[in-house]
C-alpha cells in the first residue's frame, strides 16, 4: 500500500475507550527501525512489505519521541500505518490529538488512507485546528465524501475568524469553495452568487464554477480576465434575479 503525503506539508474500526497497547521495542530493534526510515521512499516501501510488522512498535516509539526531528517522526508514523494498515487506527487517532501540528497532520493523512471512516471523523474535528496546514489537510479529506453535514460544516468554516489574518482572507477559503463547487447543491445557489462579491478574488472563480454547474450557463468566450468573467456573472444574476 502506498501512502500519499500531503503537498501542503513543508512538509476494522476503533473503540473510543482506549488505544492499542504496543510492546516496548528493544534498543537493537529501534536502531534497525531508524535505519529503515533512512532508506529512499521506494526502498522503504519494499522493506515494509516484508518486515514492517516486526518494526511497528519501534515506529510508534520513534513517532512519539519528542527528541526526534519532525521529518523522522512523520516518516515513522507513515511507516507504522503502512506496516499495520487499519490495525494502526488507535495509534493514529492518538497522534491526531498530539500537541505538535505535524503529528496531527501526519495522522490525518495516514488515517484517511488506512481507515477512511475514522479519517473522516478526525477531519471533522481538525477542520477547526489552530494550524492552517492541518485545517487544509482536513478540507482535502472531507472533500472526498461531502455529505450534507460535511457541506454545512465547510460552509460554516468559510468565514470563521481564524481563516482570516489581519482582515485578509487566507488561502484555505478558496480551497473550501473549490471543494464545494465540485458538486454544488441547488439550495446553495444564492451563496455562490454572494461569493462573486467576496473581497478575495481567489474565491470568486470557484464561485463561478459552482454557478455554471447549477445553471448550465457559461458566459464569455475564449480566454477572459477573471474580473471580466465575474462581472458578466454579476450582470447575469441581476438580470435573471437569481
């Protein structure tokens, strides 16, 4: 299984009553696990296919070791997920509540691969995370399964104060609108219309995309400046009283 690492990083089931117990690894096993983590990605995957389970507890120990670097801990958590699959869920959920943002980010990426259901649940919590990159990763996960409840959550997050800095819209806002515009719902038409006037021009274009899908109308010909296209849509919605 090939785990995908989120580009935003500079980077069955689980009972809610506790986490899986992991045996304490020996120093020699820890050393071997560290050496394995130093391998190039493809070589590491091949090694994990043959003996990943053997090093699982060592990977978890490394991942939760505060003295290790961010990159090492990230690779260790990913390796643990790849070694044990959805049986690593408990430890990944634990990492999803870690104080370090990159552990929460890594946990979300890994969990969404090995246990999408639990990954989706974690994403609904981390969409409000204090770290922007973690919130962005949560949007990527939620985008894959947009239930009505998830769409309501994303709309609610769009204008939260932490998605602005010094009154300036952060890039996660247009990421949210892009996700919502992929399968817009009829009752959302007026919301997309309103976004044509959003102060962040990056939000306006995905709003146009949503309106095109909802109305079946395409305005403008060939290449056109975004401001002109948005202007055409503003005129259109006013004329049609949308």
